[in-house]
C-alpha cells in the first residue's frame, strides 16, 4: 500500500499538474504529498478572498525573511501556500506569462519560449478563445475582469503619456496598458487544485495525502527510493519528484544530504551530493503608492458600511459579480523606464482600494493603490536550512536592491507611477497623494522610500536552477531517480507574475517524465 511508481512532494501549482498528467496513464500509480490541508476554506475560492489568507498559518507557510541589508534590516513577510493548490490557492490570481526574451535568455535547449508556448496553450481554457498565443479546453481557466471607472481612467492616463494600449499582455507583446486577465471562472478562483487535481482525484491510480510533511528523501546509494514522513515511508519505484516550490524543494534536498557541502557538514548532515541547492534565489521587488480619491467609488467606500458589505456579498452570492471577483491587480502598465530599452523592465499595478498592510484593514478614506515592480531582476539571494529539523523554517535571504540597475528601475518606475496618476483623466479623481506624499522629489528620497516600504510581490524562483542543480530534463545532478519540477528550476525569474510559467514548466516536466518512462 505504500509503494508507488512516482511520489510527488508538494500539491501546489506544479504538483497538481504533475499528478493530473502522470495519472493519465492508468498503468502508473502516483502518490501526491501535501504538508497542508485540503482547499475547503470558503475564502480560497472567492477571488478577492486572498486578502483574508495572508496570515492564515493553517494554509500558509507565512515565512519571514532574514533581515534585509538594503531594506534597513527589515524582515520581509512571505506568504506561500500550504494547502492543495499551493500558492495558486492563495495568490492574487493575476495571469501573466512573462516575455519571450526571458525564456530565450535562459539559453537552454528545450526551455526557450517557442518550446514552452505549446505548454502555455495546452494548460489554458482561455475565455477569449484559441489563437496562435492561447488555447481552449485546457484545465486552467483564464478569465477577464469587470471594467471599473478608475481603471479606465488609469489606462487612459497611461495612454496619454504614450504608453500603448494592450488588450493582451500574453500575446504578441507585453508592453502597454490595459486590464489584467486572471485565473478565474464564473466568479471563482481557478487554482491547479480545482483545475487539474479534481479530475485526477477521480482516477483510481492517484492517492493524495494531506497534512503530510515530507521529512527526508530516502536513498539507496545515490538512487532515490522514496520519501519519509514523521511516521512512515513511501516507496517510489520509478522516481521521486519534488514540487515544493523555491523554498520547500531546496529545504528537503538539503535535509536529505543534497546541497552545499559546507552547510550540510556544519549541521551534521552526511553529504550525498555537493550542489549549490538554495543559491540564486530571485524575486520581484515591489513598492506601493496610495492616493486619495475625490469620488467615493473605491472598494474602501464600498466596505465602509454594513450596507455596502451586504450589497457586495449579495452581488457575489447571487450573481458571482462585483468587487469580490477582482484580482490583486486590476489594470496594469508594462513600461520601459528608459526609452532606449528594447523591452519593458517595470510592471505597474493599479487597483481600486488601499490598505496599509496587505491583507489588512482598508484605509478609512476613499483611496486607490498604484504600485511598481521590477521585471528583469539582477539581485540574487539564497535559501538555507537552519538545522536538521524539517519543521524549522529555512533562512530566506532575498538580497534585494543589490545592484545599481535594480535600484534605478524601482526609482524610475515610481516616477512613472506619479506621472500617470497626475495625468488626466486620472488626475481629476485625485484629491491628494497619500504615500509617499508630494514633498518627496529627489532620486535619493525615492530610494529611501523604497528601502523603507518595499516588499515582495511573491514570485520566488531559481533556487534549484537548470544547469546548477538539475539538468535540462530536471533531474537532480549527481543522483538518480530524483527530479525537481517547480519554480525553483527556472534559471531566472520571468518578467511578471509567475504562476502561468510554473504551470507551463510542470506541463513540460510531466512530458519529460513520461518520455523517460516510455524508454
């Protein structure tokens, strides 16, 4: 009963894809392990419900980074999904693929954009229909967002500054301004648990274990043979596949003796393979600005009274429409911070509410948020276990703003944000710049603001990257029958929200596993 062909560790964005695709072969038995519970919580499935999931440690790893040197020693709060669907069950639902140059820039055969595009299309059930860029009939629902007066004004103001209008950030070009698409279907979140895993769970050759924290990979010599929990071990007759994401996959590898030799020796863990596991962490840095609105049409206003809350609730429960159906980004602009650049290097988010702390109480005033995130990050950090205890969170070091370019893009991006908001028609809606405030002007002041208020936008990648920890077939170097298939294998973070890219990586990873099995 505890023997399977494949044991997958992590039922997140990648793990659910793998479980679905591998069990399409009825001759294969698959075990999917998830450290958290099933995704039964009501707020997981309400798109705007992500705000209620930030600090929920029952379904969220709720990590804290180490003190960040460039951020005045602040620790950065880092939510990660600990539930079926993983971070696709608690994220902000924004659907962005990145830019073709991201994948081509990895320089790895089979992982360029042309090779990945069929997997993006295969995964999608695109509300706009099929074309050269998009697919229909896939497990992952991609829908649109309702129009809003403030978002229209933001797009019009960005266009007035020469930023081209763009109906599809995942089409021929990412550059421009328009509405996001989101992983929603008929007013509900589509996670990889709802999109991929639900169908797979109907198959008799899949077993799902929840509340099952993997503690160690078992080896016979250098061959992975299974995965241990606190009270049992599961055998993998073909392969062990890690899909825990950019923090948990390197953590389990290191706990099992695959990682930096000096770190493992210091912690008394026998070294099986000396590899730079956990090195190279990348993430998109992010800074928000808040603006007071002249008109009471923001979500702050909608939620200011019990009557307003009742109206929003009924609107959602009866018709699956209204404010509860929006994502963490509503409208956007992908821009070049310098005209000589060949592609966008900053992502601007616009949303019709404001809150001092993400997931916290909305501001009492009528307000909206306009934020910026750098796209092509240069800074790299690390993930490292602190001890041999699998229950202890790893040490996460982002090392944000480590390069001059990373600092410059954030400063210049915030200047563009201010220009857009102060351009008609959006400027007609603004009564005041709440944060950082109009007195902030110089580059040094902008950078100081970023250091004081900047944070993660939840896109960690690259801690088990292709070429350093895994080969192009995603097999861990130096050992046998062990793969990593998740965001950690990306050599560099793509330009924008990464969930779509993780799903495409998992789709291709599943094909690689099946190709090996057929041989």
